[in-house]
């Protein structure tokens, strides 16, 4: 190798070594293949320079430019040291700085205020039933939990539970794939749940621990309602699956006998009347009326063919019951009415799949319609059958298995449920949902279509009038790099911060070395 070649490859070798070390510190935490090749080429270049141009190297080392090289080296070491210190603090000390324009990685003021109020006495522990390699929300949840803990310190703790490895815990807490899987518990044992992995969902669950809001749902008994007890509740007509779903949501379900007590208990979040087959006594209806007038919430499910004594109660809200049984010729089972049109009410929103909305199914249902609600009351027809359905009023035709549509029948489309909201004095509000069927929530039919979600969401909605913290989502500026994969981002970093500047500097060094050698 000639002396001129050595003068070129020597500085290039130094450059290759410096850029390899630069990439190791700033772009990656380990030497990859590219950096290893770069470092090897650098060492070979320096060795070639030392062999062929030793005199040049000695002159450079003893010349006036040496002090500038030394000063530059010291500055480089200081800079790399500072960057290393910042990296250590960020990784090992869990210190973060949110430098984004919209502070998208900073918790909302409402969340921070709530976390700062926590004390050792009301320490909160969160159990999240999410798997790191299975649930895509895992990383988002862990990041949020770390931000919560950074503010609350030892007063907030969390841990994840792998559902595949801990079936006993899954059973103990009633965890399901569609129900809430994030459980907040205080030191005193109070519990709140969330299935929303956003900051708003977590903060509302945290706030719910200290609001004292009741999650107790009472099911009326004594009139042939759908059974909820441990033995009868497991039958096809029982409510065990619905009750299990409510339990997984954090609700406490219990029986209510209005023959044995005069009024609905004060800790009731809602009262459910699930398919009575005999009339309620006037005193019982009066108790439900008093409960509603005081801001209580009701879910009333009335099957066709039964006199329940509740018609006057719901008529006072602007709701009427059709007398016929719905026949739906568009259904696979004509006695199974299914929803084809949906209102904009949040309770009526169905899940979507590839071919459209997942319907709700109501076996042997009756129509429930809006009439003329009194002032201050809002009634919404939630969803309806198709236009081909009708309400059959001739019971003998139904019993005989041959039904025909005639002028006496209720024409479709027929509403299957209504939601009621009534403003009361003192800022209170009463909510109620009236269904023309109770079978849809039983063990036999609750897995049909979207019935399970509808049954659970009904309690969520009637009990949702309590104020919740609203946190507006923070918007980040659009970025065309968001969808790049990790190898693509690494290649882009090397291209812009290593390869491109290396080529430019190497080109300049080569020209300088050639000119100096002449």
C-alpha cells in the first residue's frame, strides 16, 4: 500500500470508528452488524495509516493542531458523557419530560389532583388481567399506570395477572374477555372496575372508589319473575348468566320482596322487574312509583299475555304496551323478533361485524311504544323490527301454529324497548328502560346476537346519571412516520445520522488528504 493511500484511509478509519461509537451511544444500545463492520473497517484504516504513513502521524501528534484535536476529543467525551447521564436518568430513574407540543404524555389536571389526594390510609392497588404478548392494550396500560404511580408514589400500586396462568384468580373475580378486567381496590377493600383502558376510564374508576356510589341492583320477586337463586337460576329460564355478567361489572345483585318491606331500600342503584306472571299488589306498584319519583332507576321487562298491574306506572311516563305477540316473518324463527333499525341512543348502539350490525333477539315479545310523555320526560324508542313484522292479537292462531296478518293486528315496524329520562326537582333524574320481553336476558337466549351486551349495558345506562370526570383526548400532530416498523426506523436513523454525514465528511477528507500529499 502506498503512502498516499495510507494518508486517505487513515483519516477515514478514524471517522469510521467515531461514527460507530456515536451510533452505539445514540442510535442503539448494542453493536449491530452494521456498526461492527464500520468499526472493523475503521481499525483496518488506522492500522494501514500507521504502517504506510508513520511519519505523518508523528508530525500530526507533535504539531500545533494537536491541542485542537485534544480539545475536540475532550468536548466529545463531555458531550457523550452528558448524553449517557441523561439516558441513565431516563431509563433507571423513571424520570420523564413531556416535550410534545400538546403535552400528550402528561396526565390531565383532574387525574393529577385525584392522585395527589391519595394517602397511605386509602392506598389504591390495581389488578389488571392483561397478558403482555396477547393483549395489545398491555403496553398502553403499563405506561398509564407508571404515570399514575409517578404522581401518587407508594399510595398507588399495580400489577398484571396473566389470565392463562391464574385461572383461580380469574374465577374469583369473575373476569371475562368482554367485561372489565381492571380492578381498583382500596386498603379497606372497596372496589371499582373499568374496561376502558383510557385515562378517562381509569380515572373515573379511581374516583368511584371515593364517591360512595351504590352498585346494588335489586330484582323484584314474588310474582313468577325469572329466577335468580342458585338452583332455579341455572335453568334455561334463569338469570345466572346475566347475574354473572353484572358481577363481573362490579354490581351486587339481590332479591327484593315488596310484600315484606314497604319501600325500596335506599342503597338501590336500580330495581329490575324481570317478567312477572301475576299482578303486583297496589302497594307494591305504589312503592315503585315512590322510588321512581325520588330519582330511582327501573328496568321493567314485561312479556305478552300477562297482566302485571304496571301499565298505569309506565303510562305516566308516556309509554304503552301492545297486546299482541310479535310475528316476524323475516326471522328464522317467526316468534323471535329481531332488531333491524336502531336509534341514536347510546343503549341502542349495536356492535358491528363484517356484514353489518349484530342484532338483538327477543323471543315471544310484545311492542313497547312511545305515546305522549309529560313535560320534563324524554322517551326514546330504542330499536324496531322490520316493516314485515306485526303484533298478532289472535292467541288461538298462535296456539294453532298458523298465523295470518289482519286489520286487528299491530302493523310493523314495531319498537321493542324504550328508554325513559325524567327530570325531577332538586336536579335529580329518574331513568328507566321498558322491554316487551324478558326471555332475551335468560340463560337460554342471552348468548344470541348482542343480547348479553344489551342486558349488561341496560344497568350501566340506568345507573349512569352520576357525574363522571370527562377528560378530552389530547391530539398529536399528524406524523407520517408513525406506521414505520422498528427496522425501518433504525434504517432511517442510520441513513440520516450515520451514513449520509459519513459519506460527506469522508469525501471532504479524501480531497484534503490528496491535496496535502501533493
